[in-house]
C-alpha cells in the first residue's frame, strides 16, 4: 500500500541556536520525511519567539501546507506529536559560563560537558530532560524523543535509571562532525560513505575500523593524516570554523598518538591533556563568550533580518551535520530503514568487558522499534580503564542528584581524571553549590 503518512515534529528548546538549522533540514527533506505539523516548545517564550517569527516566514514561503506553532504550554506542545527533538540548555549561557569559569579559577579544565563543569550542568539537565520525557509520555505516548541536550552522558545515565522504559534516544553530533571530516580527508562525499566501528562513552570514544562502502580499509590513510593535522581539514571546508574548534581539531593529532591503533573523539583532549588545555584557556573569556559573540549573534541576527525584511528567500541558514543527523534518525525510525548510526544507550553487552549497566556510545541499527545495538567486542586495557573511571563519575553524579548526596557529588568531582585532588574538588564543588542554588537539589 502507498505510505502517505505525514509527521508531526516538536522541537523542545525552540529558542536554541540549533533550531533554524533543523528547520532548514526538515524543509529541504520533505520528500523523504514529510511533515504535517511543526511545533516549538521552550520555557523562555521571548527567546523562542525570535526564532519562531523567522521560522513562520520560512514555512509560509517554502511549505505553507505545514501547520506551525510556537508555545510555552506543555500540553499544547506535546499533544499530537510523532517525534520530539530535544535541545534544551537548563540555566542557559549564564550558567554555562560559570561551569567553565569556576573550575578554571582553581586551575582545572572548565568545559560544558567535561569535569566539574559537565557534572554541574548534568545536575541541572536531569530534571529538565525528565520533565520533557514525562510530558511526552502524558500527551503523546507513542512518540519518540531524540535528545541532544547535554551533558548527554549524564542525561542518558539518568534516563536509563529513572525512565527505563521511555522512548528517549540520546544522541551526539561530535562523532558525526568528525566522520564528515574523515570523509573529506579521504575524498569521499560525506559520512554516509563510511562504514565504521566505534565504542566508548559520550564525548569519550574511539573508532576501531573505518572502511568505504566497498570494504576498503581507510584507517591507514586517516591515521597518517590525523597524526599530522588532527581532524583539521582547512580551506573552504573550515571557512567559518571558530578559533577554539580549530585548536581542538588540531589537538586530535596528540590525542591520537596515545593510542595509534584507534582514532579518538576530540573531547578526549580534555582528559589526556588537561594542563595544556588550562594553559591555553582564558578564565575571563571561555567558550560561552565565544558562542555568544559568534553563533548566538549570527543566528539571532539572521532571524531578526528575516523578520525585518519580511522574507527568508535570501537566507544563509543551511543544514549542517547537527541537523541532518537528527532528521536522518527520525527518518530511519519512521520508515524502519535499519540504518547504522551512533546512539548513547545502555551497554547490555555491546562492549563485552564493560559494566552492562554503563551508558555507552556504540553504533546501532535504527528501525521502528528504536535502536538495536551492535556488538563492538572487548575494550582494550587502556580504554577499559578510562571508560570504567569516567562511567563511575557519571553514575556518581546521577546518584548524587537522586539521593541529594554531597558525598557522592564530591566523589564524582574528585574521581574525575582532570581534577588533581579531593581538596581542589571540594573547593570547586562548594562554589558550584552556591552558583547552582536555583537548580540543584539541596545536598545533605
Ligand atoms: P541555547 O541556550 O541557545 O538554547 C537552549 C534553549 O533551551 C533556550 O531557548 C532555553 O530557554 C531552553 N530551555 C532551557 N531550559 C528549558 C526547559 N527546562 N524547558 C524548555 N526549554 C528550556 O542552547 P544551544 O547552544 O543551542 O544548545 C542547546 C542544547 O543542545 C544544549 O544542551 C547543548 O549542550 C546541546 N548540544 C548538543 C549537541 C550534541 O551533539 N549532543 C551538540 C550541540 C549542542
Ligand atoms: C556549543 O555550544 O556549541 C556546544 O554545544 C559545543 C561547543 O561548540 O562548545
């Protein structure tokens, strides 16, 4: 029979800087993933409205048959929805800035998803994402949620534990971005031309095999390139890449050297070279300041331009790896394609010598029943040690939130590879408790 379904999609975190990219990708891909309805939900109506007003113009010009609505009302937002694309930032950039700056003041890496900053953000995100899951289950129990909200590792561990049967799939665009770079390095069109094996935790993983569609091994060529240039492609490819990302992609050369049998995720630089990272950080101007000056300014500036001109015909908003990945995932679930893609899911044997209850990032086949994990075999000794330690940090962070436990949170901070000792961990923690008083449970 002819499949004439059309889908209803909700973007939760409609005010996110990533929303216009997703809208563009959806509008460009209506032949593969047809929409009947697009909704935005955010708890900051004013921020969301700036993106929504521009989106309304885009839709009117390109696909007026799609019903569009932006709301701050959970019932209105989550009713009659097939897919939720979640990308919230609880505490927004103001809190992210503190996540970065408080540790740096103590000589420790200050980063969105890594170390004390990542744990602090985790304790804010857990209730925010759980709330979205509960709204979805209440108003659209058959829907799927694809969640980008960070820190994905801690959020995924929390949803594994607190909402084990919910239809949330936690995802990350970092390996996707890197695989697009790998494709460019070997002269292929994009990541979909690569077949890969990858394992680890979120922001903490390694590729063990990469071939082309014909099965030719691409690892030797990639390793040769990465050992010199990291994942930096340069030229037109990297026009517009921000300074901090240039440094991160280049630093992957040094991260690679620690284990020349695999290719690393870029985020491992924070764990392997923390003193280098701190030395190259400015405690008064961190990634948040760069995002506010660059991405946020560009996105909100372009929305305003569209609204002021009353047209989006000449907009430079375009699809990117972040937006195409989430739309590809929805398409794979909607049409049961069993496409092979990464997700952050309960291990349950995917990495055979790692705790089955760890939340790991591995390739899965995506179909109408969700992700089916592929077996990646054993982690090598080096990776096993790293993963076991970091996963314990993530579990302790969730324990601390559930049990309101100061001690568990202190343990999480001090076990973290990038924190030199328990005293410094405590100093950072005590400062973060004050900074996060509107978001964290009161710790005992
Ligand atoms: P942003 O601050 O621009 O947007 C986030 C939006 O979420 C804001 O409009 C905010 O008002 C809203 N929000 C906050 N708390 C909310 C809540 N409880 N309910 C509803 N809405 C809420 O952030 P951004 O930089 O665009 O990033 C969005 C999210 O995506 C972040 O969590 C970021 O870390 C994440 N991200 C993930 C990946 C990945 O690969 N997993 C990649 C990039 C960004
Ligand atoms: C962002 O704000 O862009 C992050 O989600 C990742 C990064 O670039 O720091």
